[in-house]
C-alpha cells in the first residue's frame, strides 16, 4: 500500500483545513498512472477556485469522501511512479492540474503533448483542466524556470486569453483599460499582454502596493483605490471582486464605462452585479483553438509566455515551503490576503 496525505478545506468555511491520511492500492487498472506530486504554486487564483467551486465545478476534480470538505486544485509538476501505459514509464515528469495531495491516480489517454485524464468524474468538467503536459514534449518547458511555471503559467494563460478577447473585440470601443488588484499576478500578466496595443492602462491597487505596482513598468498610470480615474471610454477588468470599487467606477464613468468584466475574486465574494460579465477563460480558449488550430494557439501563447518570463523572474521573489502543514499555512496566508505582491509561494511535496 502507498501512504497518501491530502489537505482538505471546509467548503463552507475556507479557513478550516485538515490533513487527511489514507492508503492507495498499488494495483493500477488499464491506462492508469500513479503520479507523485513534486511541487506546486499557490496564489490568489487558487482562492478563486474555492470561492466559486460550486459555480464552475472546481470541487469535482479531486473528490474526497469527507462530507462537506473538498480539495483545492493547484498547478504544478508531478512524476510518474507507476504506470500501465507504456508511453508513460516511471520517471516521466508532467505539468498540470493537481490536488493538495501527495499522490494522484489518473486514467491517461495519450495526446501529442502528453495525456488527458479520462476518469469518469472528470468527463463533464472543463477540458482545459484535464490535460497534462509531458515536459519532454512541451516546447515551453525550461527546467531552470519550473518555479516561474508553477506560479505564473496557469495565471498567464488567463491573462493571455483575456487580453486576446479584448483585442478581438477592438476593446469594445474603449481607449482605456482600468485594472483592479493591479499588483496581482493575473492582473499584471494581462497588462503585459496589452502593452503596445494602443490602449492606456490604468492600474488600481491598495496604497501599500502602489510602489510595487509602479515598479513593474507595465501600467501607464497606477492609482490607489480612493483616487479618481479620468472620464473617457473605458473597459474595467475586475480582479478584486470589490462591490465598492465597481460602484465607484460606474458612478464616476457613467456611460463612458463601456464594458465591465469580472475575472478574479481577491475579495472572496463572487459578483452578482448584472453590470459585470464573468470572464471564463476556457470559452476564449475554445474559440481561438477553432480560429487558429492547436498549433497556432500554442505558437502564439508560447511567444507571449517567453516574453513574459523574460521579465517575471525580476518582479517576484520565491518563498519556498515543504509538506502538508506548511502547505496549509500558506493557504491560510493567501486566503487572508497577507501575501506580499513581490513574493510568491512554491511548495514542495
């Protein structure tokens, strides 16, 4: 038997965590692969998975028997330790969607870049989360940048697709893009993708994060939340979920606010405001996969990713942690909003 630990959270109170221990059978079925999780990143994006877990189905990816509790998904690297798939022998390193757990069994269907988990419980879930990349087949993989990848790559895909949707719609006629939680990783990744596209970028952030956000050099203007933005045709990208910030912008800009798009939830409250449209990255991913084909999409994303990673290492320092207890501690810190924008958390399992 294989000993496994799993960090679970209370689905109704995300501050409550527990480390569960169980045993996995060493016997694998046809097409099954046993993964040992290596290391992962934990950011405010993972908090969003918990906040809207029922809305999108995030709780369903890694089900647990513990009633009322669930497993928060993370992005990171894992290694094959046993397999019934000849093309995925022990030692194969993969990148993808992983649980807060030491081990994961997947049912692998091979693809050109890795495999898809075809487990029954994942069949109806968004396909973008079911794919795993084998590092030896991933053109974007760089072993020297694994920490950057676990922290930024899932966030940057959202940034890339969001910026693409805006450009694809000619920015809805706006000349300015206003971005809240501008110091957050997905927000400044979006700003990086929008640079040079003919729109003015205004970042809104808390007073304590103004200096860091300005240091990124990605925004034309950085303002604290209590400052007034200029009245001109604008798109609002809401990464904070703050009802107060949204209302202030609507009151200030009126009809000049041509689009209000909700992406993140650093305030941990999903927006029910009818004025806001929720951005769901897999929808734009499906559109561009059809428009450009898988190879065209990979090429465009790869170019944007390499441009981003060339700078990202200088923006954020890495804070390293290890094991389930420290993983739970990092979760509590990020959940409470205590994480500093100029550091990021990587956990080794």
